[in-house]
C-alpha cells in the first residue's frame, strides 16, 4: 500500500515538473517573440493554454486524491500540501510568461524594446529559463541544497532589473513614456517569474527536510 502511495507521490512530482518545463519553454518563446517582434510566436502562446490547464488540473487532482483516499504520515502530508502551493507558483510563472508575449503582441509591428535594453532582456530571458529548468530538476530530486542554489540566478536577475531601472531613469532616455512603461512592466514580469521559481525551490527544501530554508542553511 505504501509503495503505491509513494508511486502516486512520484506522479505528482512529475506533473509539477511538467508544469515547470512548460513555463520555461513558454518564457523562452515569449522572449523570442519580444526580441524579434515575432507576432506569430506570440499569438501561438496566447491562443493555446490548454496544456498548462491540463497539467495544473492533473496535479491538483493527484494531490487531492492523495489527501482524500490515503492516510499520509507527516513527511508525505507535507509533500502533498506543499505540492498544492507549488501548483500556484508555477501557474503564476506561466501567466507571467504570457504577459511578456502580450506586450510583444500589443506593440506589433513595432518592436516593443528599444535597442538599448534588448541585451538586458535577452539575458533575463536566459536566466528565467534556467530557473524554470532548475526548479523542475529539484522537484524531481528533492535535493534541498540544489533548491537553495536557485537563489544565485535570482540574485543575477535582480541585478539586471536594477541596472535596467537605472537606464530608464537616465534623463537622456529618448523613447518616451509608453516605451518606458513597457520596459518597466516587462522587467517586473521577469523578476517575478524568477521569484516564483525560487519559491518553488524554497518549498522543496521544506518538503525534503521539514525545515525552512533559513533553518536548513544554518
């Protein structure tokens, strides 16, 4: 009976991993749409959300089934309940990736990004995808140390976001208010995407150890 239960827990982790992977792929494609002003890519992302809806519903169904039909002990209960929180984090990552695609779509046929900031967003997109991949991996391994290491990429994302803001505050900014608003919002989308990926890692630390990341790191 417990073997079957642990198999179902593994299936829940796999569903969460699939959600992470899709969020990362979506952000990768949304960044391409943004950098290349590719409206076709943006439209495809915005028109087909069924896969994430399927993964999300599947993960929630598995979690509720484990709670309703099994008798989880402390560590198992912790994993299931934290899994439900992780569903919400990954759903938000996916939504933020779609926000990036929406900006690319809204400004078509003009590019949404001035040349001065394109490099920032290329690197922020790369970090976002790496964070999604890292979150997916730690969901499978339940490695608390690897989960904590997601903070390094988040710190790099925060640094880029701060530097981006300094560009916007420059009195010589020549692109007007609308472009400044777009860049500000886009920077926030990438920053929040990273924050949610780190939140997944922090929840994995609690799943695996029963400790907060701060307690585990002591």
